[in-house]
């Protein structure tokens, strides 16, 4: 009996001690501790709670726990609370609010409160994060909480003692591909280390054992299924129960590594073609410059541009364009020579660096090989695409001593190559010709042309063949350039296409023409349709119809007075889309004209398909130029056939580029509906066209024979040359700037001591600050003369006649006097004396060769 009493008392004391222990743990815990019932109502708190939040125990009793939380934190807490009631241990970061309204950043840990097997509420601890000692917390926290944190961790955790694994969490199993929840004690991490990195891993362990406290290292591991992953090891040596213990984590960084590798790749490579990019090229050229200087070697730079790529992109879409660029780069790679570096620097521009160049012939042969390869068709989706490439070439050190210069000069050569036509190359020379220089300056100034209001619309009348009545007009844009004077659209619109400025310029053209036509009508002038030109790219833009419709509404112009001219080649690109667009134009009441007919590949067959959708057909000037009473090339017959066929399909026919009476008479006999050409009027500004429109009719004033334009402004004698003298022209000074340019061929029609008259296909401006230099051979003497343009006339489409006033240096005038006196005597007997650069070809054909 006494023994039983002793045993009961002992058990009672043990229970009392345990109860006191837990109450003390609750009451005197320095953290914020609370107990809340299943409804979330606070039932008990410790002094740490009242001290931290400022409430008394009486104030906080029966207080909803959610009321002390920041409102935005309540939904997250409810989820944690409900999860804990279901038996889980939860922890997170949250914000509680003190009695004075100040927020307190805390770490919350909540566990279920269980009595007699039932959950009756939760125990919670708020830890003030500002005072939290993480290291101390991890060491002093209970085993249960430690396991809860570690085993649910997103990274692998392991503990090694005496070179044996004593713990590994479930995530470690997942990382290496083991299906059991925890790795067993016989798990050997070393077995899963990539063979190439095993030595690194052993070195990490040995270094820790030798005294190094912590190490972080990225290595590779092999999973159970044989796949490779990248992991980041973080290991630390601690002393635990007098044992040297290694605690480590493993994070799977495979995806991060891939992203980093991709980012590193994209820093120096193009995402589409996977070729090195401009940044790579910059650094590579700098390296090659150092190598070339050290070893006294040369390298070449080739810049390649895909001709008409923008056209493919706009008509067939960007996806097809991207596939073409990829195929283009693949074909270049196939032809890449040893040590050559191929890069894509921008859009359709590629650069090839050729180190260790022996001579220029080697580079030329390679350029020809590339051009020949690109000339073969590309099969993209269901399209067979024919493209070409232009190549500009520069050499180091001949064409530049640094990166910027060598690239700039290769680009200059590329411009020159493109100006020569498709599928060609050009080696840089120190002097560009005047035409290429003009292209450079135009491209650089084009962006500000609209803003500075330098663009202007000109109008060329369309004349009824029988009545000479003005029945319409074509709107043609001009650019009043401060240096180059009036610039024709064929000189700057291709640049606008390449740079994307064509969109803004196109909108400006449409708006300006519609406003002007409506103004003429409001002022009582005859109402006529005015046509605007649309390129194939612009014609197939989805927004184009909407833009035109909006402009017509804003300007209140009747749609029947707007006509669009599209090139015949536009019809050959995307028949389904073209038919749809033409139908939409018809619905809007806008007339459609087919421009440059006869230059396409399938002209006659396409006419039938587009019957009823095209109102007017314009015969290309190449046919009109060939019209003659002495026709020997069947041009008359072909032209007559085109007119008959078009009219049979209910289309009007306009002949453009008409310049002689003979052409007018022949077109009348062929029953051509209308004529457009210089014989009636050149394109003129709006004010001048309004005057023509006021008259309503235009008479033919040009002579039936070739007009001979002369100028009698010179005070000195001159020699008229029955056979023109071929010479060369270059620009030496522009608006005070000295320039070094190449030479362009010209035909000199007369020359005297005061100046000369010449023909050129380059449009120059009349400006006293633009100095030209001419060179020609006269009677065995190479004559070099400088002067300025004092007048200019466009005597044929694209052919200009200029008057030059000489600027003489020392002794030049006296030398010229002697040469011209001898020439005048010799010409009396022979209009084409020897040792002189006279040419007997037709002077207009000379510029169209």
C-alpha cells in the first residue's frame, strides 16, 4: 500500500513538473507567444506579446487574432490557420499591428494545440525579424520544427559525419532521381557526381576537413536515369556533439544555367540565325587589327546586303522573311572559307571578316562565288524566291586604320555596289562618284525633310488625245534639297523604302493631294481625278485602305477624284490579296490604274484576270520611245496590240513619256485614249498646274524634230560640237566643304573660254557654291577645268543639260585659248578629230547603256 502511494505521488509530481515546465516555456518565452481557439479568438498571451504590441492581457483577451494583423495579410493568415487546424505546422512572414498603429514585421510559426487527440486551437509564436538571429535560431529550434523546415525545403539538404551520410532530405532524392522520400544511410553522393567533377568534389570535402569553414561550388551531377544536371553545392563545417560535421545544400541550377548560357550566347550572337552579332564583330575586328599590326598581315571586310529583302518582308510577311534570312545565312555558311568569320549585324546586313589576305584577287574570287551561290532560288514554305546580294569590300590597313573607318569604307563600297545594280560587288576606293555621294547625303537628310517642309507635290497633266483637254493628272513628289536642289522621287523614295520613312511620306502624299484637289474644286477649277503612286509594299498593307478612307473623309474629297497607280509587277506577287484589294478600291469608288504596263513577265495573261478591276492601263515609256514612222523593231505593232487588247477589256489607255509630235500622231492613229508627257507639260508645282487647269486645254508646242536647246549668255566665243565630246565630271567643293569623289561620264556639247554646255543623267542644282571639275582629251591634251552650274534643263526624262561658267586658275585660260583656237580650225575639216574623246553614239542612248 505504501509503495503504491509513493508511486502515485511520484507520477503526480512528474505531471506537475511537466505542466510547470510548459507554462514557464509559454510565459517566460522572450518571443511573442499566444494561444487561440479554433475560431481564431485569442485565449492567452505571454508578456512578450503584451510588451511587443502594447496591449494589456485584459484588452487582448477574447480579441480576434485577425484584428492584430495588417488587413492585406489576413487572407494569407487564414490559409495558414486552416492548414494548422488540419494538423500541419506552418510558418511564414507577416505583418502585425501594434496598439499605436505601428506595423511590425514578424516571422510567424503556428502548430496545432491538441488535447485528448483533438485539435482545440493553435499555439503561435511571432518572432520580431529585426532582432532575429538566424544562426542561433537554427541551432536552438526544436528537432520537430527543424525537420519541418528542412524536409519541405525546395533544395536538397545533407549532413555528413565521418565521411558518411547521416541525413538527406526528400528534395535530395528528387534531385538525383531516387523515388524514395528520403535517401538511405548508404547513399553515396560521390557516386552521382559527374566523372569530370569528382576530383573537385573530393577537394571540397578535404578542404573542409583541413580547416576551411565553408565552400560554394557549381558542379555537374548525373541522375539515376543518366541525364546530366547542373547543381550548386554550398557546404559548411560545424562542430556537432564533438564531431566534425559537414552540413550542405544542393540546388538544381540546370534551368538557370541554361538561361545564363543563353544570355551569354545572345550577348555575342544573333537570336534568329545563331551567327555572331555586331558586338562580336567589333571585338573580333579590334583583335584582328592588333594581330595584323603585330604580324604585318592584311584582312578584308565584306558587307553583304540582301537586295529587295524589305519587299519580300512586306509582301509575304515577317515569318517568311525570317526564314529567308535563316536560309541566306545557312548558304553563306556553306561557302565560308577557313578562318573566315560570318556575322549578322542588322536586319538583312551580314559581314564576313577574312583574315590573312594575300591579295585582293583572292577576295574578289570569293565574292563572285558568294554571288553565284545566292543567285540560286530559295525554297521557303510554298514560295520559290529569287534574291540577290550586293557586297562592299574594304581592306585593312589600306582602307582604314581603325574599326570605325574600315567598316565605314566597306559600307561606302556597298552603296556603290547597290547603285550598280543587283548581284554585284565593289571594292572601296578613296573617291566615290558624285552620284554615290549624293545618295549618301540624301539618306542622311531624308529624315528631316518632312519636318522642315522640304517635300513638295508636282502635277503632270493627262491629256485627251483627240481634244487636248486635261482629263486628269499624276501627282509626283519632289524634294527641295538645300544642296542638291529639286530631287526626283526615283532618287530618294528607294531610300525611304529602305529606312521605313516611306510610311510617313506616303501618308503625307495622300493627304496633300486630296487637300489640294478639293481646294481646286472649291475654287471653281475643273474637277479631275488625280492619281498617286503606290508601291507593291504599300499597296498590300492592311492599314492602307483605312488610311485612305480616313483621309477622304477628313478632306471631304469625292473618292472618284482619287486614282491609285500600281506597278504591273505588283500583280505578280500575291494574286489573291491583290484581287481582294482591287475589289475594296472599287467598293470605295476609287479608280485604279496599272502603271508601266509591258514591263512584267505575264502581262497579257494577267490582264484577263484583273478585268473589271483595273480602269486604266498606262503603256510604259520604253514602248513610246520606240514609236517611229520608220519602225524596224515592231514597236508600233506591239503598242497598237496593247491598246486594242486593253480597250477590248473596257480599259482606258494612257501613253506616258510622250516627247515628240511624231509619237503624238502615231498614238492618235492607234486610238490611244490619253497622253502624258513632256510634249504637253513637265510635272509642275501646284500653282503652275492650277494655271494649266484654268485653261482646260494644252496645245502641243514642242517641235516635231528634236529640240535643240541653246544658251547665248556667254560673252566669249564658243565652239558648237556637232559630235559630242566625252568627258568626266566630279564634285570638288560643296557649300565650302572640300570633297574627294570619283568621276561620272558626261557629254560636252559646246565649249568656249567662258564655260561649256554638257549633258548628264545626274541631277545637279544651280548653286554658285558647288564647284565641278571636268576632264576631257582635246587634240592630245588632257584638259582640266573647274566651274559652277549657272543653268539647268531637263531635256529628256532623266537627262539633264547644264550650262557651266568657268573658274580659272593661273595660266589655265591662256592654255585653253590656244587649244580651242586649234580645235576650231581642225573641226572645219573633221567633226571628230583624232586624239580627242569624241563619241559618235546617240547622246541619249549613251546614258541609257
